[in-house]
C-alpha cells in the first residue's frame, strides 16, 4: 500500500467498518452488529452514518461471507451524505451526494486465525486501496476513517469536525481522555504509513507461525512456534493492535458522551440512559435499503 499522490480536489477518505472479529457476549442468533439502538436503527446503521457524517467518499464493511446477506439487506449498497442532503437548493435532488458501500469478506486463510476486529480494519483498508488502484490512481484513498459499530455517541458532534477528518492530518475521537489506543470503540483516521507500521507490529506479535522478531532476507525463520501460540492475534483487543498509533500532533475531539455497547452490560447502560433519546433513525431517503441499478437496466419509475 502506498500513499496516493493527488491534489486536494481529489481527496479520497475511505470509511472502514470492521464487523468480522471475535464474537461478543450477546449470544444472539444474529450478528452482534445488528443490535438495535432505536426503532429501525441498528448498530451497523450507526457506523455507516458515522462514516457518511465524517465525509467519507466510500464505505467498506468487512465481514465474513455468511454474514453479508443479512447486513446487506439492512444497509443496502449506498447511503446519502447527510450534510449534502440537508442543504437548501432549488436543485437539491441533483446536488445530493451518494456514498457507495462495499462488502469485503475476510480472506479464508485469515478466518479463525487472525480475524480480530483490529485485523479487519487493516484488511479492509488494504482491499480498499487495491480495488481503488485497479480502477484509477485518482480514486486511491488518501486517508482511512474507522467507524466501529459498538461505539455510540452523538453524530452531531462528529459533524463539527468534518473538515479536520477529511484532510491529510490524522484525527482521533476521545472520551474522558481515552481513544482507540486504550481499546475504546472510537473513530480515528490513519494513512498508508500508519497501516504499514501497525500491520508489521501485528504480524510480529502474533499473526505468524514462525519464531523470531524480524524477517531475515525477506524469509521466515525455519523454526515454527508451538501450535497453541500460532495465530494468537485472533484474540487481540483494539489497544493491543493500535497501541503504537501516534496521537502526537493529531487533531482530537473530546465527546460529551459515549457508550461502549461491545458487551451486554455496556449495552444495558446505553439502553437505560437518557442519551438514548438522542439516537434516532435518519430520514428514509438518507438511510434505507437501496441498490444501484444493474448495468444495462433502465431506472424504474
């Protein structure tokens, strides 16, 4: 992965939503990201709207292939940018900004081996880069914004920092002084250089089968780790994966309230709070199940 070299007019912020990862403690027949936050509004919807509010030009949902049909049925193939949608204009319908949503399955060699939530972020960013690069160098992502389904907060606060998020400067959301570095499900941006550093550290800490701190001449040492020590990254928490991200010099935004719904206890705290009243499903024309028209098909009335 290389940093795209383009001018600011073609800046591409890719939204990454990690879904594939170790299961939480809900033990429901549906995936954990499908927990309801409000009538008709799920945790995965909140993550999609977080990316749209942040100014992402594309959204990439990373999930196992068997999860995709239900998630796609609820989310669809695109969402409207809420900022552009709400602008008054006599040509409002023509000026609206549609954000495409892509679904990326975890590679079979990674499933049940190193597919923790942090690895899903890296894998999604890598796929976003290579897919975009094959289309055109002008659509290669410059920065990546990560939105977790399991972190709930007011998107109105995120809207205030949209310009900072959609820039070459790194951005982190914080709550009570903590960020993703401390394992919180809070959004942040990273670039290609950050990606390389995080991936290298993750591979060193537990995604490989071989011993040794560094690769030698581009090859793995011949001695393999014991079976019980292989692919330990499958159970890595967010703070383990992103502990080395650099916050110094980055733009930060402290949230007034935030709920971690990554556990049943945290979910109950959110449901029982007064802040829950501030979480509502957006207007249907912004977020609802929609598909792009197939190539060669006319638009239906």
